[in-house]
């Protein structure tokens, strides 16, 4: 950082207003240099072991050297992520307590829960989007369909015989299934389970015919031939399975259901702290080593500016509000 020195005899001539401005700039610069003053807590609003939790730990390990303080991952699960996100929303706005928010906490829940303990927009300062994870439409191996079109023919011919599972009501998998119902004119019944593993097990056992699951989670079953993938739900083909068409290529133009997560701070966090965090996170996400580590987990590093992340959240809230309203999903 460049330091400008003033000679003593010229300092007397500096106007009072300029001195005030210099003082403000000096304080701001000092605040930026001083942050963080202690350990930073990165709250994961879901249980340990999932894709988001793994990404949080990769992020924490990568940020510690550049921030010069420990970055501690703390899991605070419950209520679809609302408990952990609310804890951060009500924490001191100094950049020392952050949340790895997700599609549910900052895109879906505001339209799904009657009594939200926080406002996903007003109560947070977006720092950076971190990653996106593609979802995939897979069917039980006994379903005689190789394409989405063939699958829909079977579903329309047997409207009462097609069901789909998800890890919970209001999850990305649930909403993707409801979007397919609406867009394709079918009436597949949603069966929620306790977690994505149980939901996939239902497909494997033939209790339901299909699921929209995280590609990383489904990949081992796909490789074993236990389920058959038909399409990914991203707007473009994913590098993790570039032979799979998108739902858009399969005839559903605006079908884009992507699991994502990003770092947010409590509302009121100083701009210089947000910018510092954003710069460190973007540098990390753009490094080849981190991208490779994320890819190994089936997630794609997706850095953004704070404003880009804020705009993205606004668009996601509007998109899922429309899906939930169209599907008639009752608020919990």
C-alpha cells in the first residue's frame, strides 16, 4: 500500500475539511488492515457431511492463510437451514460471523415458511457466490425410458403410477419435480423422505419412479447402472457429465434448477470488510487447486461480486416463488 508523507510546514496549510477527509480515509484504511481481529466463524446451516459442509471446510482452510486468523466451521442445522441463517442474521455485523447460505435459506424458504425468522435480503450483506451444483433427473432402472420425451410418454400413459421422491418438502428436488409437472402437463405425486440418501433409496427400491438429485450424490448409482440419468437441470451442459442433455435441450426452455451456495454477512457489515472478504474468496475460487478440489465434490466454483450475488438472490427468490405458487405448495 502506497504511503503519502506530508512535510510539517505544508501540513499547516491543509484546510480543515481536507484534514477531516484524510482522517476518515485513514480510519477506513486501518479498519481494512485490522480485519479480522480474531477467528472468523463460518456457519453451515445444515448437518455435517453434505456437499455444502465439505465446501465450507475447503473454503475455511483456503481462507485462513490470507486472512491471517482461524476460520472455524460451525454447523447449526434445522428448519431447512433457517436456524443457522437466523443466528448469523442476528450476529454482530463486523465480519467475524458469516453464513454459507444456500438455495433453501436465501432462495426458497421465504416462500415456503409462514413465519420466517429473518429476511433473506434485508438482513444480510451478500459477499460472494461460491459454487453451483448441477441436479440430474434419474429414473429407476426398470423404467423403460432413455430420454425425457420417452419418460414423459410413460408418465402420461399411467398418470397414477408415477411418483418422485425428494429429501424434504421444498428442497430443490421437490421443486424440480413440481416444475416438471407444470411444464410437461403430468401429475406425478411427490413423496418426501428424511434426507436425500433415503429419497434415492426409494428410487433404487422401486418405491418411486424418479428423482431430481444432486449429480455428485447420484453419480455412484449412475455408474453402477442402478438408475438411469436422462437430463441435467442446469441451463447449460455440465462438464461433470457433458454427454447428458439439459432439460432445455429436452424441450423445457426455462428449466434451470441449480443447487448453489455462497457467503453472506449480517446486514450493516462495513463495506471495506465485505470487499476484503470478497477479494479473498474470489482469489481462492479462481485458483486451480481450489477448482479441482470443488470439482472432485461435483461442484463448480462460481465467484461473483457482492452486487452480482445480490442480484442473483433476488432472481432466485422470484423464480421459486412462482414455482411454489404454481404448484400450490402449502407454506410450512
